C-alpha cells in the first residue's frame, strides 16, 4: 500500500468508480476462529487485511526476484480486488492485466475488465481465446468431444487462460497472481491447473463476504460489487445455482463447519437463531440437507487443495 493509504481507484476515471469512505469498516472481530454462542459468520478486519495482503504481495514478488505480477481480469469482484491490491502493493507499472474472453457471453464482462484496468492505470491486453479453443477442440481426439459439454469445455477454457497468463509471466519475469477466494477453494469451485493454478493467492484466506467488504474499502465500482457471481461459461449461469446457496449462506456454513468443526444440525440451529437476517432461511431454502451437501462438497474436493500424492513422504 502506498504511504497515503489511498485506494488504487482514487483519482481514476469517475465513469468507472464511485467515492466511498475508505475506512468504512464495521468489523468488530479480527479472529474468525473465535466461536460465539450464537454467531454466524465472523468477518475479518478490513484495514488489517488490506495491509497484510499488501505486505504479502510485496514480499513474494521480492523473494522471487520478479518484476511484478500478472492478473487475469474477468470484470468480476475477485479479479478486480486482486488487481487493486496488487497496484497498491507494487505500483501501476508492475501490474499487468490480461482480459481473456472466449465467447459472446464473456464480451460484456471483458469490456468491464478493460475499463477497470484503465481505471487502475495498468498495462493490459485483451486476447480472444475462441480461435485457440476451437482449434484445441478440433485437435483433441473425437472421444473427448467438447461440444455441448459445459463442464469439460469450461475447464479447458480455464486452463487455456492460465497457460496464457504463464506465457505472459515467463516473458516479463513476473508472477501469476491468482484471484481465487477461500469460499471457492473450500468448495473446490476452481479448475485444477486452471484458475486454481497461481504463484500466489492474495485472497485465498478470505471468504467471499470478506472480499466484498474489502472491495468497499478499495472503492471498487458499485457495478462490480453488485454483479451476480458467475463462471461465465453459459447464459444465465450463476454461482448460487451451481453451489446451491448464496455466498452469504455458504460462508457462514463453511466457517462454522470447516473452521469451527460444527455439525450440520448445530449449524442449522445457528441459522434458525439468525432467521431474520437470511431470506433463504425464512423461505425454507436452507435446511440441514443443504448444509450437509456443502460440507460434503468440501470433503470431496480435497484433492483440489493439496499437491498430487506420491508414494511415501519423499516429496515433503
């Protein structure tokens, strides 16, 4: 972070950003492992995390002897916050943005990403991956057809994006700065060797709820904060539909179940106690089965969060 502590969006194009109180932090607790009698999600302290991430990025870039970082920018919340934090930590000349649309659905998001990169003052390029993806699909064996296979094709696109990011990183002596948050990591809502591959993950310890709070402090434009989270591979695709709950619910379930070790029934009781704050609970959309499904998804996707296994302990 710079000496004044101002946002990377400050004094940039007002057609993209809007002013907010950079100290607008309503956090009261900065240890998310503390378990209150009836608490749900316990947020992290925004100012402390902003400083912590800035130091983290500076340290890893320095230790690697790198010139800066490469950030894949989607026009969404996580990549925008990541890029803004990288600019605060390193300066505009050491952050390079890649905008990598691959279909018509991604075109509006790509335009948003370009405008955000301009607002941050960073060098960036847009690479349309559709020709590369089409050639990849035509070259792959017929038995692995990507046509009308959204999961398979989505994973392939994510890996093409990461290959492009590492090409840029290799060519400019930079690190690939990933944009994945803790909510996505814990649910395995990432592509192995795709968006899950990076040299550093500044948001990897923050739940989506924490990232939203950090976005407010960074003056991230309102339209970015209000965008429905989506992988962007299919028309109308939303994270809430893929995952079965909103991030507000998901983050509370994961923090209670993974970080604090509570069982689904106990977590459901916590939601019942906080019924007034959750429309999904009032409407009966969050029950013990939903909670159990989210925790099961966490367990079943552990392979995405650990290195590839090898016999014995020779690799440790």
